[in-house]
């Protein structure tokens, strides 16, 4: 099993992606702790998560609460080997003229500051161990998307932060990589919208939350032990230069 003997923290467990990652990591032998995503839009954790998964209560954007959650994991499992940061900031559609300062603060807090707050609580543990893997999940929108100025801005910030973190902590044995998502199959998305998005994807289909979990597993496991500062696009080919 790819994560046997390791301890992982996964954020935004209320989302389909976060839940799938937590379940896959558990199946691969990890001890897993989960928490809600950041911000007011974060979904509650599902009731059907396996009982072996440790549920952490708190706001990942509040440094004292982030530290308390990490301390709880250490008390229960004695270590932290993997952190998966999955933002849950704003998803406002429109131009820059539609964005308020409140919208901006919400998105940057949920998508960007949450990575700062929880990573800064976990990294000292990894530094002491001389190893660790952090996966920051963001979006192919980091390069800019039409009618998504807020999302594009927050995702560009997460990508830049990921690159900076990777450079800062590589010599300490901590690998930090980004997983860039395109549109994901979701029970919350209308079937007609999913069909149109799939039609426009070069591979002719959309990835599922289980695909997200598989990609996160690769970046979290020793299969990628020589990979850091990389960005893996999971988008059915949308980010290829020739893609429309």
C-alpha cells in the first residue's frame, strides 16, 4: 500500500474531492485526519466517512485553531507525513466589475491564507522528521479564465505560493507540489453542464473525484519521491497549448 505507516491531513473533506482523497488515503494504509474547508462556503464533513478517519473541528484559517488541529493529530498518531490543502474560497462568476472587497477577502482567505495557516503549523513537524509531502490543490484557472477574475487571482496566488514553499523547504526533505484541476464530475453539477464541459475537453470526458484522489496519492506517496515544485494538471487535456 502506497501510504502504509504514514499519517495524512486532508482539508475540505466536505467536498467530493476531499472526501474521495481521504477515503483513498485510508485504503492505501494511511492514518487519516480530515477537517472542513476554509471560508463560509465550506461544506460540512459527510456523515458516512469511515470511523477510522479522525475528524478535526476548527477553522483552518485561524492559526491557533490550525495549530490545535495539528496538535490533535500528533497526540493521536504521533506524526504528520502528508498534508493536502484543498481550498474552498469564492466561486463568483462575472467580470472584475462584479467583485466586491468582501468577495475578494473571502476568496483569498479560503483559497490562499488557509494554505499559509495550516502549512505553517505542519511544516515544523516535517522539518523535525526530515521528510514530508504537501499537495496544494488549485485550478488550471491560475493562468486566467474568462469571467473568473477572482478565481483566477486566488489560484495564481496558490500556484506562486506552492512554488515558493517548494524552493524554501526542499533541503529539509519536504516535497511540495501542486495539483491543478479542470472541471470535475460532480453530483452538484447539472447533467447538461457536465455534458457540455466533457464535449469541449480534448479527451472527451471529465475526471472524477476518484481521479483527483489518484493524482493526489501519487504526489503524496514515495512514487513521486524525486518530484517537488511541480504542477500536475488534471483537466482532460484542457491546458494543452492547442486546447480551446
